[in-house]
C-alpha cells in the first residue's frame, strides 16, 4: 500500500492541528512523548516535528507534505509547493504577526534609529531581509527564547511573534513596525506533488482541512414554517447563499434549512420564533465545502 509521509507541527500548533484533522475526519492519536502518532488513515505515515524545521524537511523529501507557518517557509527560504492556506493558530482563527518592538522607555521611534544597534529574534533571515529593504545596517542576533525580556537589556530591540499584543504590553514593550504576517500553510514537496497518487492524496487532505476550517464557528438551523410566513423568515435569515426549502407532508407547511455563524443564532432565534418558525433545531458542523 502506498504511503504519504506527513509532517505535523510539534509544540504550540499541535493541539489545534489535531483538532482540525479530527473535524476533517482524520483521527490522529499521540501517545505520551512519542513523535510518531498513529492515525486511522492507513495511507498516512505521520511524524511530529517543530514548525520551525518543517519546510526544510518537506523541501528535501523527508516528508511528502506538512503543515507549518508562512513565516518559517520564508525563514528557511524553502522551495516547496504551497497547497493551501489554513488560517488558524494556537489561540484563534486569525493571522499572527512578527513585530519589531522596543522597551517603552527606549528612544527608538523607527527602524532607522536602529542603525548599528542589536536586534534579538528567532526569525533571523526574515529580519535581515527586512533591514536590507529598509536600508538599515544592524546586528541581528539569534534568540534561544525569552526574547521579550531582552529588549532594553540584552538587545536594543526585538522581533517577536504576537497574536494579540497583550504579552508585549505586559512586558512594557512598544511596537515599532510589523515585519511579517503569517498563517499556517499546507505545503508539499515539489517532487511528491508530481506523483499522481501523492498529489491526489494531498489535495484530498487539503479539501477536508479547508472544509473543517470553514465550518469553524458555523452551525446549521432547521425549522418548519407555514407557506404564508416564509417571506417574513427570509428577511431575518442570513445565509451562505439561499436557504434550502422543501415541502412537508403537512399541507401548507415548508421545511427550511440554512448555514450561518453561530454568534448570530442567539440574535435571530427569538425573531424566527415570533415570525412563525416551529420545531427549530440547531446542529454543529464539522465541514463546509464550498
């Protein structure tokens, strides 16, 4: 049986990635400290590695495909096939940012003020490219961690990953500029992508993952309504396209079904009831395929 070697991120992205695969219909089981999870898809051979290293391993063919951030693709200057973008992170469904930051009491106001200064970061190559574009010569030093604590002490500035900015504020840091925005990408080895079986498998996984992500925060609603009340309900209901309407066996009644954002349900449900909807059922979604 052919196998697709798949790399999944170990670390902060691990839990949301496993949950995304579960919603996509692919269950992956991680046992303790093992780097080799089991999977209910016998065509997948899965290994966990750090997102920082993933693009290199996909490029050299160690993995046929993998998930990592756009930031780490850029940092490794990896030549890989980007199959699709998946907008999720460890704490939400939005892009993350790498920002240039200094301590609140720093005199630095722009990147130009960092000429000849020291910048600490884990994203060394991307920062060097950024400085080159800005025509600023500065010393970029690799940071092994605890980067936020180095601004104003061990470095003049830092470039650090942030999702909400709250950690920077808690450490009395001020943002100067955004270096790069990043989202998770499903990537493939270029050679593997030319193999018909592997390409089909990779694209199938991409469709399922995108469908699971599209369903995040969405629910389905079913309800029954009299024909004479349908126009009132249609004015209340938002939908991806148009609600599905079908005849019931009871004369004069229709069944109506739509997909909408979960946050909207609590706002419109009482209105639907008042407009004549009955037997309203709300149900969760695992995948939405456009």
